[in-house]
C-alpha cells in the first residue's frame, strides 16, 4: 500500500490533479522542535532547477503542518502535512486524440490494468508530485537523525548517459577501491552539490560534460538517464535486521520505489562482483579516535564502535547490519519516457495505425532532480532501522547482566572480555 | 524482523547450529494439493553442486510439514515446516585463537554490535542455512503460481568475475536491447540451467569459461563473485503497488535480502541509463494471440492483456506495475568472504598484531548456489503481489458498473470504450 | 500507532486544536462512485444532538476529499480526507490554576507520562474530535458494504445508568434468549433510532426513562454512563480469522478503542456465561429462502449460506468466523469524566491541598453520541474481514478442483457431497 | 492471520492432529537467560486439572526450543518452539454418522464456509491445542516482564454460572468500588490460585459453591460458563497507544481471541456504566513511597510514577494509556458447546431429520482452564506495549532538552516544572 516504515511510519496520498498531496507521519519522537521551516528547504530542492541552499528561494509547494505539533514542538502524535495542488481540476477535454493512447513506458496502461479506472491526467499517482509527501516526511526524519546522532545524508549525480564521474576501469571495476571516490564520500556536502545545480555533480569537469550530454539529448528531442550516488555518514553500528530486512534490502526497496529508478547497488556493487575476495574483504582495525559529535548519543554516553574497517567495499553493511562505516550506494534512473518525438504505438483499443504526437518541451534528464528524493528515501530507511535498534537495545538494557554459565577462557559480551561462555565464546 | 509478505506471509527461524531451521507460512490458499514431495526438489537444488532435476538425488535437508495440510491438501491454516540441523551442538571450544577475531566481511562483528551477544558458531542467523526456510516456503508459492497462472520463474548465472554471458557493449549497454538475450529469457528452463551444474550458466561456452575462472580463483586460495539473471514469465498485468511497494521495489528488497548480494537491476538496469529514451521506450502493440495455458485463470475466464510491448526495456514493469511481459532482473553477488589465505585484521579487543588463519577449503564462488534462492525470493514477491491484486480485483467486481457521470467522446473502463467520463477520459 | 485495518487501512491524525483532523484511507476498491455527500451524513450524526437522518441539517465538520477520486469515482489510490478545526489556536494562557491539575480520569496525566510533553488544550489526541477521521473513513466502508453485500449496521442505546431496555432477568440473563430483543435487531434501522434523538433508544418508554435519568444527573452536576448495542445484518459467512484475529476479537479491539468505552460483549455475552450449554448451543437448520438482495454479491452469483442457526446466542460468530446470522454486540461507556463539581485531587507537582474547580456546563451522558462511532468502527472491522475473505476465496477459486485422494463414503467440499477424502470426511 | 504483536511478534501454527503445534517468537530481547524450564510450568498449568505450582508435575506437552538461544541465552533472533502432537493421525473413518453433522456452536461449519475444506478431526485450528503456542510464547514474555519491571500477572475464576465471587449489588454495581475486591487484586498470587485447582477461585466458600455448580451441570450432561478476572501489577505508566491501539483495546482483542470467550470489561466495566461520574472519577494523590523492586528498571534509575490515583475505577488505564495502577479486567466464557446430550440439528446437506448423538464424557466447565491462557494473552499485550513505549522513550532521550519558546508562568516537562511554554502549560 502507500505506507513505508514500521517505527517511523509514513503514509502518503495524492495524485497530480487532486486537491492536495501530502502524508501522515506516525511515530515521530515527542519533544522535538519542529516547524514548517525545517521541512520547506528539501521541498524546494525537489523542484526542478532549484536549490534552497545555494539560490534565492522560489517558494512553491508550501507545506502546512496539520497536526502533531504545538508551539513548535512535536507531541508524539501523528503529524499530517499538506501541500496544495495549484491546478486541481482534472482535464475535461475528451476531444484529444492523445487521450486514446497509453504513453509508452509511462504508467497509463498498467494503472488501467490494475485498477480498471485511472485518473484522467497524465501521471495520477505515478506523477512526480507523489514524492512530495515522502520528502516532507523525510525532513522530519533528517532533523531527528542530525540531533540524535549527527547523521549526514548527501546524494549527488555520478553519471549522465555514458558520462561517468568514476568510470569503471580494469583497476577499479568498482569505485569502492578508488581512493578519490572514498575521499569524496567522506567530505561531500549538500551545499557543495547544490553549487552545481542544475546538474548536481560535485566536480566541475564531470558536471560540464554532463551538462553537454543533457543539452545534446535535449536538442535531439530525446532523453537520457544516469545515476545518483548517496552516502550516509555517522550511522551507528547495529542497524538492520539479519534476514529479510537487511539494511541494504531496505535501501534497495526504498530506492526502487522512486519513479524511473532501474537499479541499486550497495558498496562495491556490481563492480565488486569482479573484485577478488582477498581484495574485497574489509579487514578490521582499531577505530581512530575522533572528537565526539555534539549529539544526543554523545550526551547519553553512547560511543562510536571500537573497531573500524580499513577498506569499505561493504559500503558500511555486513550481514545486513551496519558497522559504523559510511553507507554508500548508487541508484540508476532511466531516460524520461516523455520525449519530444512522435512515437508509433498502439491505442488503448489496439489500433496500431497512428502515432502519439509529442507535446511541448520536456526535461531530457531527471537525474539531478532525483537527488533530494534519494536522500529522502535514505533518511526514511535509516530512521526506521535506528528506532528498531534503539528499541532492541533499550529492551536488553533492562535485563540482568549475564552470568557465566559454563567455563570459558576468553569470551566477549558487548565487545568486552568477560567470564561468559554463552556469547561470543 | 523475520517475516516477508503481507498476503502470503513467511516467517523463518533458525541458526546454523540450533535444533532445526524452518518457517511458518500463513495465507496459503486452501484446497491445494501439497506434500513434502512438492517442496523437496528446490531444497535439494539449494545444496552445493546438486540438481534435483538433472542429477540423482542426494537427499539431505529433508523437510517435514508440521501443520496446515491434511491428507495432502492445504487447509488454509498456517503451514509450519521444519528441517533438522545435522550438527546441533554449538562449538564449546574456548581455546581457539580464531574465536578472538571477527572475520573480515562476515557478520560476526556486526551481530555482536547489534545484539550484544552472538551465536558461537560462525554463521548463526547469517548462515546460508537461514535460506532453507525461504526455499521451503517458496516451493508452496511456486506450486500455486503454476496452477493458477502458469507462472514460470527461472534463474541462471550470467557472469562470474569478469566473464559475462552478455558483456555490455557500445551497441548494447544493457542486454535488454540484445535479441539473443531476449530470446533466451523467453525460453530458458530450470532443466536447461541444471544441465550446466555446477556453474548453472545455460550456455556451453560461457559456462566453460566461468568454470575456468572459478578454478583459477580456487587455485589462488581466493574467491570471486558474479551475477544471476532471473526471468518470470506469464505474470498477469496489474501486479505491484503504485508508491512504495512497486513491483521492482519488492523484488529489489527480496534480492538484497539474500546473503552476499550487492546489487539489483530491473529490465534494462544500469545499462539502460545509457540508452536514449527514444530507444528505451517500449511502444505498445496489439498482443499476439497465444493458445491459453491450462490454468485456473483460464478456467475462470481471465484473459491475458490486450496490448503488449514491442520491446521490453521496462522488464515487464511500468510505474511499478506489471504489464504482462516477462519480468527480468539481475542480481550481483560479492566474492565469498571466507578465503584460503591468512588475513591481517584486528581482534575483537582491538589487538591488531596477529593474523586470522585460514581454515580448510572453501567454495571460491557461491553464485551458482544462489540460483534457487533467487528463484525462491522472486516467487515470494510474485505471489504476494498476485494475491494483493486478486484481492483488489474481486473487491471491485462486486461494485455496480459505472454509469456515465459527464459527457465524453471516447472513454475507457477496463480497456473497453464506454460512455464514462471519469475514467480514462 | 494510528492505523486500523490490513486491507482497508485507515490512518487518522489530529488533536483538538491543530489545523485540521482527518485520515488517509488506503485500499478502497477502485471504480466506486464516491463524493463528500456520501460521507457528510455520518459526520453530522456524530455531532451532539444531531441527526442528519431525521432533523434539518446543521452542517459543521465539513469533510473535504483531498485525493483518490476523480469525477466522483474512486481511483483505488489512497483517499485523504480533511476536516478543519474551527478553533485552531491552542490556549496561550499560563495563568490559570486549572492548568496545574491533571483532570481525574482524563488522559492529561497519562499523556504526559507517555510522551513527556502534551498538548496544552484539554483533549489533544484523546479529544472526541479524533473520532472524526474514523467516521469519515467508515462512511466509505459502509458504502462498499451496502453495494456489495447489502450489509446494514445499526447501533442504538440500550441502557443509561441503571435504566435498561432489556434488563437481565432470571429467565433471560442475556437478551440473546429474549424473542423481543431478537426481533428488534432483525428490524431496527438508523432512521428509527434517530427518531429518538437525543437519546437514540428506539423504544418510547425506555427512551423517556433514560432521558429522565440523564436529566437527573445533569441537575446534580454529575454524569452517568450506559451501553450501546449494535447489530450487523447480511454479513457473509466465513469472515474472521481463526486464531488471534477472530471476528469478535477485532470487534472488541475496535470498540474498546472508542474513547470512554469500558466493556464489550458478543452475542449472549456475560449473561450467556450463566446460560446452560444445552440452551446456549445454536442448532443448525436449513436456511429459510429469502429473496436475494440487489447487490454485487447477488449479481456475481454468490449465495447466502445453506444452513442457518435456530437460535443466535453466538451472535453470528462461531470459532471466530461469521456464520451469516446477524452479528450483535454491546459496548459499555463510562460516565463522562468532566463533571460540574469541584474535585479534590493532586496537582502535577503532587500538591494535594487544592481543588480542581468545575468549568461551564458539560454533557452528563455521552452514550447517544457514541452510536455513530460504534457503527463506524463496526464497519471498519467488517470491511477488513470481508476483503480478507474475498481475497482468500478468489485465490482458492484459481486452483484445480480437488480429486479424491483416498476412498471415502461421504465427504464434503464447499458443503457439497463429493468423493473427496481429505476434506470434511 | 496468525500473528500477534508488533515488537514481540508471535506467530502460531498447528491443528489438533498434525505433527506438532508451536510458534515462532520474533523480537525477544537478546541476552536473557532462557531454557525450556522457563516455559514448561505454564504449559503444564494449561492442561486440565493441573498445576505446575501446587501439584506434582505430570509432564506432557513438552516444549522444545528450536532456535534463537545458545547455551541458555537468547540471541535476539527468532525463537521457534515445538510441541509434538501425541496423536498425529487425522481420523480416517468415513463411516460415522457423526461426521455428517456440523456440531452446534462449534467451528465445524464456519471453517468449512471459510476455507471450503476443513480438518477431519473435531477442532482443527479451533482446537484448544492451538493455545499451546500462545502459552509458550508468553512464558518468554513473562520472564522479561518480571526481570525488567517486576510485572506480575495473575488470573483467577470469579464466577461459574450464577455463582459469583463478587456479585453485583446496588452498592457495588461493579466490584471496582468494593474494597475487598481491590485488596484481593493487590495481593493474589498464582500459587494461591492454584491451591484451588481445579476451580481456581481463590476463596474457599466461593470455590466450593462453584465446584457444586459444575458438578450439577456435569450430572445433567450439560455445561456452564463463567468469568475470569485478571490483574497486572507493577506496570509502568505510559503504555498503550492513544487512538486505535489503546491498552484496553489490545487487551480486549487478546481476550476475545481466546476460544469460547464472550465478553471483556476493563476496570469498573459494565457495572461502572451505572456508577455516577462523581464516584467513578479517580482523583490523583501523591504516590506512596514503596521500596523499589529489584528489577532492571530500578537498576537503570527508572522510577515509578510520582502520582497515583486514590481509587481505581479506570483499571489502571486512562485515555488508553496506563497510569501505573494495577490493570484489572474480566473475561466471560460461554458454556462448552460439547455436551452429553443428543441435539436436534441439521446435517451439512441440510437434512434436519436426525439427531447428533453425544460422545463420551466432556468437561462441563472450561473456565478454570482458561486462567493460564488469559494470563498468557495479557503478557503478550503488555510486553508489546512496553517495548513500544521503551522505544519511544529512548528515541526521545536522544533529543536536546526543550528550550523555552514562549514565556510561561509554570510549565511541565516530564512532570517537572520548567520554563517551557509548549508543553503542559
């Protein structure tokens, strides 16, 4: 259905031409300061060609909090958010030949197959406006992630068509072994990425070539896809469930739910399948000392993991569970289905004789616009896994310390050597 | 947690050294003939180097149905299945230096970070034995999918290390535009795939080269990854939810939940991001007439979709919803973390001075073993989406036919032209 | 959290003084005609002393559909509904001694214990306004239940304080054995009940005595509780899950979630615990022939059950599953906690020296207002169970007919005698 | 389906004559000592006429932990438990006239209506054996509740037929106002209750009269129902969700899911509907100082609530949320449907001419056997609500302290006076 998350539960609603789009977020921690000002910036970044971070604002898609806060503080109850649709009236034409065609590689036909009815306007629920509710919800999630753990989520464009920021090579079938890439994901910020609006590739040369690629496709009335890479820093260890709901599984689920996405890879990804195990394995080292962040976790005496990995081909996840290293992944987006060329395709009634004419100008590449949506979905995954793990940890903290049940030479509990048999052994 | 699916709900349990592993499947349709003989073949195929289809059986991992059937017929109540662990006793050593190391790129350390305790034996819940419950459950799903819709799910190995069955090229950045690939996925069967055990790549030349690649890594005490491609044929149109639970999102979730998986791509995938929209779009054509399958759907008068697509870069899914074309996707698996070389890595206590010694011989490439597990997870996704859609359709079928509410020239309901405004328009 | 239902999923939001209250309903069958006019009447009936059925309308709490319909037809996508709060501004006083007291038997204190923060205004999420979203959602459910199966849900007041419509007696410890009661639940309608607004007890004498009782408590600045009985007619057989989610368990859950409810009993209820089994058992009889209703079920050839029960102490449910007889149950509501008397009670800080003064006039008995909310929650339970069962039935309908697997003299499938061993036998 | 709980998730399986019955429990806190010895006592108490507490054990229904523990300590992974069925073979007769009748007020007919097939043996999934999995799971829950918070759950029989331990009177329409009742629920223990096996009413006189009542019905080949009251002590404040999943709603759901239950009332219950609000309201007082329990909560510095209520008509729950006072409720159970008299009832095929003969001897009153099952379901509700609240609290604890956002005279956060406007104010 239209709900995501178990602990931080987001339910979205809305089509392209109904009264409004929005969401209800259930499970928001109580006692957090929150107003629309926390949410609007990502809403604005979601709009084409906009950066709330680096450009003067052009406020549209204004979000209104309906419930769940009072005097700017969350109450712990469901937070509903609404963004009005400017053009609420579904089309009432009935005379256009265009309406007789299901558009190729759009959702027109599959929606009709699914529901038997469909919204008259192009997108309906498959419209990009559907992502508004997701982005609004994730802004709340991000605020919590920052305050509690200093978690940072940054996405950026890594390829447009055949133009790659880190093209695969014999030495580096995956960027995961490339120090330049690893250095970038340690340091890249949203501000940096938005300096490169509208391309959002934080490298001047690559950005320029991508802009050219996009222009070339625009000039041909064609479209092109690309990829977005996302990094999540300062994630606690221990997030993710061991079986079906592994951390990478939830991220994959989230990313493939974004319109037009075609692929997901975690850490070394598909390229990593070509790297020998002896190189791909991430050996453990003693974690370097870093000054603690000013976060709730620090205030509560929660420390970063004792061990780190020397390399990070795992992308911060092992056995489905985070190890504290940066999580990074890549998402592929297909070329937009709406193109400026007429297309030979059948009508709903099977008539194959005509052509679907193009209408107006269209965005030849949506990958830069996907950046805040990738970040949004990442935030929803992380907060849900974080709350699940916090829940597990607090439940364990109320149990008596384990006593030795059988003799053991050297045993581990919570990473500490103890006289406990049952555990690590 | 350890549950997958909303309608066909699978909950698994078990570690590598506990009494048994297994699952409870809730939501199995009542009145289906089912015995252990329906389940055992995929259990056997799951074991290393085995094919229940092409080789004499070597029955291990015998599954026992505990409940939910009587006289070989499903009752509609939960079906529990149990497979005993041969070696139930967790290790009681306490003297091996090996136990002082979290193994690199294994789950030892992250489990301890997550739970504070961990199973003494290597894998625990991250062991490959955990997938037994999934495979058992999916055998039930597959039987239903076959009987009701003639759905076929076939996975096969498409690369080992740098050896690809369909290497990306300038002409075909994605195999989705390659007629040879498209022809293969229309026709490949499990029997064919298992002729190529242990490699499971249904092409003699590619299979031979992959076998050599695996041997080379084995000889170097190293390991290597690879990819599995899976096709699902005869899927009804209309499956998948429009927002978070798109069909490809559920498949991605399922595939990334398989141990050692690193990536997922649907249809044209990452390669498709480099294909122009004008080529990538799948135009509609009138669906070719095919003899109806002998299935429950046919007996109930359910017909295949009226339209088909000329190409299939979408991989059978548009807007998150199936269009009736074959669904195909690719999954990447990393090189196994267990290798026959000593590794410099820190102990649990941070001691970085030693080396983790290798133990015994290990499988240098697990990709062929992933084949039945990929099929299993695909089946669990498809049956859940199918039951969701059947539920929606039947709920709609009890509503009165729509009357015209506003004038319209040509409008569509269920793909039929009608005097109804509200719908397609 | 704030979600109810698995198939017809309702998520509500809103406090007493936020911008709006409302809900998102996910899973509404597509292709059903639906506008605000279908929803408003129950919204109006929910308001104090109002009947949209028998009195001139006093439209407040106007509901606005935000999404999920177009041209008055449901799209199958989530339907969001919003009702604006008139007085959106939470109180900003800070000088009233009243705010220093948690009100006895209100939720002030437990909310603060739960969340650490609470809404400044009295009710917050525990306000009766929270039920607006439920009633709006259920109006959609009810439309579907009527169109598809002719299901009727009618609730009415059966006691106020010690004044009972059917007082327990030695002969009838439960009204379930009282023919007068059984006749009433077969025939009572909402129109009839609303003739007795504001008491909503469809019996002149009882209604008059209840009105007196309420007046007496009002005059004493006190309050009093009572009970509501609800009947659901024309329910198909087979609804409800056998284990945790029995039909009566879901109804009990739903009813005890209504503010101020204190008890639930199904069928013969607590009184039935005093009736001998020989009388309490409901013997089967051949179901009387009745003219089929004009419903979707009838159009689709679905028939009513072949057997009926002679008596109905079970309240239409056996083993957690409906048998097609009317479901009836009773819900108890406590006296309102807000009374017109000063109360000796401690302040938040533990100060026990003062008294909480009464403020203004209050409703001495809310039981009549509970009537549409009981109906609403009943509808949400029934539609969810109905959709679950429709889903199961359609999944089974696509399986091949069962063949005899072992010899049998007389066996039953779907209530028909067949040569099948496995089934009823 | 067959799952209960969101955080402590129990999935049960099993019919009366399949291989085994049991469950999977997902979400058990890791690091808790647990063996079969923790589980067996309640399993034994569940058997007719048995008390593992006061009588020599008669071990049957031996439970075997399959997974999720190692060396007697929970791993945090799913715990599967299995209890073998002694008589695994479903009946293969086919010649008994009894099989042609659906038994009155049993689930035979509704199961067949629901699934189209049913288990040949009497109960199938509606058998009392289905509760074995629940009781096993709850024993784990109870261990956690005791260790972490010292929570005690005790149920006992309060009526059999017309014989009541606390008969309603004009003075006390509900026992909630009766000091004798309140004193009992403060002190009653399972040991005390089991001294009164087989009746389990912890009062000699009432117990004797109940035994007589049961004997009288037995002698008449008839059956009789009764009620069970349950108290839960030492529950933290703040448990329960404000809207649909109020604490009493979850308890009602759980109790009405027990076979043969007919009603549920919380605190003052139905009787409380006849008590004036001025008496029914529970005024707050400063909580009396009590020596802290030796629990995880105490070790972690969690304190009991600052306020208590002088009376407890609310049954420990206000606005759906616990206030720290004892939770108590009553559950009604109908007379057993199996009686020793022939019954005039129709056959499956509608034939009304015969009689269903009685078979053997049957238990005339199952209420005493319901006692451990009521306790079990109560434990499952409490642990789920507890884990939900612990999760919420820990998520809040990582947020920065609230700063004053508007001036205020006296405001409350966490029950402490602070310069914060937004909160209680």
